[in-house]
C-alpha cells in the first residue's frame, strides 16, 4: 500500500474518531447551561457532518465574496469566459444569486437552496470540477431581513467550500465586509483577488498586512476581469495575474483535491466551533469558581459549627469518662503507691459516705444513710446510662433549619449567577442531606459504648507507659520514703546512739498534711493530663462526625453538577487539542488561504462538508 493512500486512510480514521467523540460529548447529560448551549452547537455541527460522504464526489462550491462594486460579477464572467451575469461598479447589480454549473453536473448532491438561485449551465472546463456562485453583496443593507441580500448570502455561505474574496482600492478596508468575512471564512478555503487592475493602484502589500493577523494569505491576485474576458472572447491567451488565478483554480480545485479540501474545511469548522464553545465556557468560568468557593466556605463554616455543637454534647459526660479513664489507668498500673492513692481519691466520696455508717447510733440513722447512698448510687447509674446514650442522641443534633436555610440562599444566588438551576440548592436537597446523614450516623454510631471504651483503652495505654509511671511513682515515693525513713532513723539510730529525743506528734501531723497536699497535687496533675488527652480525643471524634456528615457535600446534587461541568470542559479542551493535532499533521499544503486557528467568532450554521 502506497504511503499517500495509507496517510489518507489514517486521516479518515482520525476524523471519524473525532466525530464520534464529539457525538458522545454533545449527548452527555449536563445541568450547566453554558455546556448545554455548547452541546446544541456541536449537535448542529454533527448534523452537517452527516453529508460529508455524500458530497465527496460532488463538485466543489466556489463563491465570490466582497463588497458592493468590487467586481464579483465581472470576475465570474471572466472565469467562465462569457457574459453570464450583469456587472457594474456604481450600484449592486447582483440581487438574486447566480449559480454557474456544467451541463453534466448533478446539483442534487450539493444541498444548495436551488429555489433561491438563478441557475446557468455553461460548458467550460472550470465548471467540470466546481460550481460557481455569484453571491449578493454583504454591505447593501444594515440588517438581515427576509428577502434581503444579506439574508440570501447567509443562506448560501454554509454550503460553500471556497470563497473568492474580492476587493478594490476603495473597499479593502471596509469594516462591514471584514466582519462578514470573519463569520463566512470559518471552515472555508480562501482566494484573495484585487480587481479593477486597470483603474486601481496595487494595494496588495497593505491588504496582506491587514489580513495577516487573522488569515493565512499565500497570494493575492491583481486582475483586470474585463480585459481577461475580452482576451478570451477574442480567442487570445489571457495574461497577467488572471492567468495565474486560472492555473491556481485548475490545480487546487481539481477532482483529486475535493476530499482534501472538504476534510480540511471540516477540521477548520470543528476547530472554530470548539474554540467558540471553549471561549463561551471560559467566560463563565469565574462565576463557576465563585460558586465552588462559596460551597467550600459554607461547608467549612457549617462543619466547624456542627463540630462545636457535637463536641459540647459529647463533653456533657466528660466527668464520668474521666473516672472511667482513671480507673482503667490505675488498673493497668496494678498495685503501686501512686495507683493506690489515685484509687483512693477516685472513691473518696464513697469512703466518706461509708464512714458515716460508723457514726450512726440507731437503726433509723443507719437506714437514712443507706437510703442516701442508694439515691446517690441510682443517680450515678442514671448518669452513666445517659453517657452511654449520648452519642445516639447526637444523631439528631447538628444544624437547625435556620442555619441551613441561610446557606441555601447564599448558594442558590451563586448557582444562579453561574447559570445552574437554583433548584439544585432547594429544600429537597437539604432533606436528602439529612436523610443521608442519619444513615451514615447509624453506621458511624452503631456501637457508642465500644467507641468510648476504645478511646479509654487507648488513652489508658498511653498514660500507662513506663516514663509516665516512673515520673509519678518517683515523685510520690520520695515523700513516702521521707515520711517512713525519718521516724525510723530517729527511733533506731539517732535516739539510742546520738541521744536525740524522739519525734513529737507535730512531725506526724505535718507529715500527714504534706502527704495529703503532695499526693493531691500529683493526682490533680495526673487527672489534668488525662483530661487534656480525653478532651482532645473527644474533639477529634466530634470533628470526624462532622466531616462524615458533610462528606457528601452541603448540596450533593449541585456539587456533582459542578464536577460534571468541569469534566466536560476538560474533555472539550481535549477535543480541541486533538483537532489542532489532526489539522497540523494532515492539513494539505495548498496555495489557498484560510482563516487562522483560534478565531473569536463562530460562523452561524456553517458547514463545509
């Protein structure tokens, strides 16, 4: 298989793949209005592409384009070698478009609005490969109305493969014509011709400079159409740039070039459409970013508020959990001086109450003290059960409707600005959020006691390490050793040998007082250490619960729509990059001009397929 043929097949495959990807992109669901608008444009483009294969064998459609009095009709007459259209420089002479075609050409495959055209069949070599249209002027009316020249022109341009853009010394800077060309040239090959060479000065250098920023201009022809027509009618060979123009048309618009030109036009049109869509989406990107930022801020604020409320609920039973933690730590330490002191202080209330029994003198006093102890025990059990169910009650704690409604109003405003449906932030989504939160909470809080016990065990293990035990045991042991060793030294050594008096009761009273103060201080420091660790873990538990509640987003439907919009925007950029790559690889080397990439306007309903 020859390399050119293989390259041609590869181009066909790449174009087909690109069209399939465009079809998938345009048919994907989207709740972002700018994407929906772009999908509608791509769908219209794809409708036009369906005629590609049907028109591959049909003649190329070549049309003249230019301002009033630029010699379009005279150029058409010169190209076919006969007076087929009326020409003039003072006023528009072409009101109804004239189509010139070969007698053997079949116009049915071109899709042209034949009812709007005046058809002339001319047996000339040029028309074997192309059909030629003498178009109306784009600058004879200010607005497009039914039956106007501009209306007729806009109906014809989407069917054209090549435009011959004519200008004169007086008209080449016409802003109106240049604006119309910007829309007409998308997905179309261009030939630039300065007419009236017999009357005008050569302005091609300045014209090329004016066109250079938007169009690729291989060559500009400077022709005298009337002289060329006379030379042909007289049987003489045409001369000058008109001869070069004839040769260019014969070589570049031949049958062998039809498929390449039409595919190149298709790629240009796709690129133009994608660039227009991407520009449209980029224009809406700031509003989309503001919406995302607002969602993030509202989510952060509500998560912080929810975390604070959950933490307050969890900390209501902190005292009970502290006692459990202290008990777990002392159990882990076993029998040691400091562990015993910690247990003593932990059960001090019960010991004092039990000591009251020794002061009772009658059975009534004993019964009264027992009743008080029973009430205290029941109250303790009630608080313990209340703490056990605290996490279950958190399932209904969190954000009230006022807070959620405020967030909803803020997000709905940003959603409308970003051109999303405000209903995505409606109350129904808040109800769904609550329902989802309850389901997640049931899973997260399935065993509240197990979670608390797990925290207690972890903290007990942390505070039962050798370093912590050694520090507190040594600090307490130093005082205990002094209290024990000082009387022993006085009794067994200092009194018999050194004849010193025995210690008085004041020493023992002071020793007991200092021991109670020192041990109480150590227990207080230790429990403060436990409390700080427990507070941090409870706060972390509250943050985890708040994060889980907000994991699906404040408005999950809106967030999914935003993610989809961003994904579709990225895919559109990928499609444009693929189009540019195909154009750069397979764009035919030709002497025909074209619009440069990244145009700022999209040719309305244009197709060159």
